[in-house]
C-alpha cells in the first residue's frame, strides 16, 4: 500500500511527513493510494479492535491515537416510503463524526513530532481535536467564532485546549493560519487530507456490514464528511469490491449555499441558520465537492429553518437525540425524489445544542 | 431457556407478563433463569446486529426496541500501575449506560400492551426512557427532582415526555408510584428486574471480546448498574463459561452512603454531591448489593468532592468527556489497593453536565 501526498490542482508531490496544510500554489492537498493491497475479501484487510484503526491496512498510519471512535450503529427505518439507513455518528468520543478525522490529524502531528496542533472550528471539530490532543499529550489551540455553543467551548478548555474566540467563523480560519508558529501544525479539517482518510472509515463500516446503499445524503459545509465518505467508496471501487459509487447529495442550509450557487445560481430562499455546523462561505475543496456530486449523479439540496425544525421534531419523536445540523440531512431526504436506499449520517448529538432546543422545538427550558 | 419472575424475598412466582413493579410483600422482583441453553461456545448464542439484542438468546424477549445501544468500546490504560479497562458507556443513544436497561423496560411495556410508562429519575434514566418510549410510540411520564440538569429535562420534553418536577429525588419516587394509573406501567429502574437484564449485556460484551477482568468498579446509587453487570457474570458462570466472579466494588459519594453505612457504620467524611447521579438514600435492592459485594470479596468505597474533581480533571486530560458521576469510579480506583485488571464503566457523557464544568474544574464558561 503506497500513499502519496499530492496537490489537487498542480499535482506537485510532497513527502508524507511534510508539515504543510496546502500546496505552494494555494490548492488543497490530497492523499492518493497508488498501490492497493491485493486480497480476495475485504475482511482480510480488517484487524481486531473496536475503533477505526481496525482498517489501518487502508490508512496512512499503521496505528494511532484512539478514543474509541468508529463502528457507529446503523438504524434502518422506513421514511416517506424509502428504506433509510441512519448512521449514528453521535456515538463517538466527543459526540460528532469529527472524531474519526481528528484521530488521524492528531496521529499525524505525533508522527511528525510536532507538539502543538492548531484548528479553527464552529465547535464540534474544536472539541474533537481538543480531546484527541489531550489523549496524545499534545497541546491544542482552537479558534472559534464567539457565538460557538458555550458548552463546546467549556469542554475544550476542560481538555486543556487554548480557546481563541473570534468575531466570525471566517476570522477564526484566517487567524488560525496567520498566527501559526513554525513548530506547530495546522490541522484545519476544511483543508487537511488526513482528516478525509479518517472519515472514509464510515464507508468501510457500511461495506463490512453488507449494507447496500445507493445514495448518501450529507450535511455539507467544508465537505470533509461528504468527501471523506467518497474516499472510502473510492478505495472500495478501486480494489474491485464495488462496481459503482452511490449518488452523493450535499445538503446546505439557506443563507450559506456556495455549492448550490455554483450549480444553479444564487439561492434566494429562506435562511437555515439553525444549522450552526454549516457556516463555511468558501469551502477550500469546493471544486472537489462539485466534482463528486456530478460524477456520482447526485445533487445539492438546500433546506431552511422551517424544514430543519420539522426534521428535528420528527427525529426526536423517533428517540434520536441529534443536533440541528443533523436534521438538515433528514429534511433533505424528504425532498429528494426517487432516492434509493439512502445512507443518512446523523452527524452530532443534540445534547451539545440543548440551549437551542427551546427555540427549535418550542420546548420551555 | 426459561425465565422466571420471582420475589427476591418470599420467592413468590409471577407470570412474566404481569404488570407489577414489586412483590405483594413489598420486596423487589428478580428475573431468574431456570434452564440455560446448552452450547459449547458463547459465540453460538450471539446473533448478528449492532445492539444488545444480539444477546437475545439470554434475554427475556427474542427481539425488542433498539436505538443502537450496547457494544460500547473499551479503552485499556495503565493507571496507578494497574491495567484498567474503561468501558465507554457514554457511547449510547442518550449518552448513558441507562439505555441498555431502558431498551428492555420499554420492550416489556410493549409486550404487555401498556401505552404509558412511568419513571422517576435524577436525569439520565428519564432521558433514556423518554427516547425509547418515543421510538416505540409509547407515552412517557417522568418524575424528576426540580434541580435535575436543565438540559436533561429539555431533551425529555423534546422526545414528547411529560416531565413532572418534584422537590426532591425521594418525592419523585413516591409520586411516580402513587400517581400511577391502572393502564400504565411503572418501569422505575431502581426496582425493575427487566432493567437489570438489559444491563447484563455489558458483561457479555467484555466476555465476547475476551477481556480478562478480575474486578468491577461501579458508581452505585440504586445498584442497577452493579447488579446488572453481576447478572451477566452470573449467566456466564452458570453456563460454565467462567469459573469465578470478579470482585465487585460499589462506589458511593460522601453524604449519601447507605451501602457503606450498613457495612462499616455511619460515614463521617466530606460531601460528594457533585456526583448528581448518586442520590438514592434507600436503594430498594440494598440487600442484594451487600450480598454481591460480600459474595465476590469486593468492597464499598466512598469518595468526596475533592476526589471527584481531581478524577474529572485527569479524565478530561486523557480526552475522556465524562459526567462527574463517572469520575467517582475513577477516583475510587486510585484508592483501592491490590485491585487487579479492573473494569471501570464510564457511565455518562460530560456534555450533559456542562453547566457544572466551571464549578468542577475551574473553567470559566
């Protein structure tokens, strides 16, 4: 198995241990596999163990930091006459899918020998990196918008992270990069290709459990979740275990719709700002997201606050305690016609966003 | 496999489908297995599936309500020169171990055909039953002390539960029972033997993963967690898969120490009231807890707030986002001499108790 770290645009190649978060040409880096292991069955590639490192034969590190991430359960439900597979990504060390990627990001920092990781985040990723850094005895500095949920910020500090509060999500990104010192590493999940390698384990789990999904519906901000799952299916297709890709549907929230805008022109509907995890105006990997949607015959779907609220209500009434961002995928699912056997990751726990419950589902606190 | 529902004291036998929460003599009921399946290997008893119903060959129902509970990861760490197995019970539908038991409790209500469950809880169990009832399309009425964490109460309501706020934890128990109607079922986890059958799956998972534990250290209030894990080991011993039981250590928090008081006389140390999950003054199954400790050569350990705070700090600095109640077991672990290969369940997520983080680990919110 040979991994290559390459620029997604100019194709320049870098050493796997380089401390770089993008190419000198300004484009995101990709991890590509040039030689796959030759096996008859996927199961030959899987190790024992209850975390994502069971798939280390297909990861850029043989072993790494773990807090028990991965192997999230799948709930099968009939929704709007569709057979739906909810992947419960909130069963995780810090309550969101980000833990899969953070495990890789922090492992990489350790491998390079860097003692401080730097990240910017609307909340979930920051908590995830804080926890993994703590477990690896590495320092974390996290830049967040000042209005990131208070609970997420307090928990980051409890894990010993330095939390830097910024005016906006964009300022958080800019400062994380501009204040980076030479002996630190920027692991920003909107850029980091190692994060995507962590996320791809979600696809491996679906395949290992023999669940036939024909589409994937993912809340999309930086695209790290959508592109990560796609990376997993890419490995499975390239090794010959699958013939084709599921259709990839990106879900955006009204008001912040860079993917929709590029495909269909400016979106003019209502706001969807209850989805506090979907706030990135200019995703670095936008071209890759568009390419994935197109290549898999998928689409982009925009939902607004009314749809998010009604999605939240229905999910809670199924006993699924999710954050508003997760409800966007559920709301989108109901709008997409003819979608078959969709995988719908429920991205994060609603326990973190309990301060929004009152506003969202009209429950007095 | 034959289950019998029997009084723990007068041994009177009841039909498995009776709607009763205790014996007419006032004592708790037990579920006992009179005939075990005859198999060579434990694995023959296990079904496919990523939830506790994989063990339904040893449960009182062939299948049941699920939200993906069980199969929680184990983290192996060296703490105070002991090989420790943390079982991450916060990887669960509502963020605590209670989900294993609630799955059974709500399944039982469905089997009997009752449309409303009634529970009293300091918070975690109430949320758990609310979510499972919602998923089974059954009503839930939950009695809580008025100072149960606000987040837990809001999430219960989001799952459509009726939440009744009481002056104290004791009043919650009394009212839950006294206001019960004939067509409702009281599933109070401090009494319910079906809850224990759900909890025993934790022991099965440890055995299935071939983890050798010689002791179990559990925060103990009603004892449902400790007794549930014991029930699992009991099945394994009686089927001949294990020769002996691990030592069971019950952990209490200073101020509410009914187990300690019965063994050693009144406890006179500092308070441990940061452990908001350990509040039951008179556990209905106190005799069974004492018997389990004695029979397995275990003990009771009391911790105070200072020890809980220092335990919390250390757990967060390992990236383990737990509630204060979980930290009691960790704090106890460090106090018990000569304990070997302990299993330490980390009972619930710290995300629910974020309002306490400031007080506990001196983090400004």
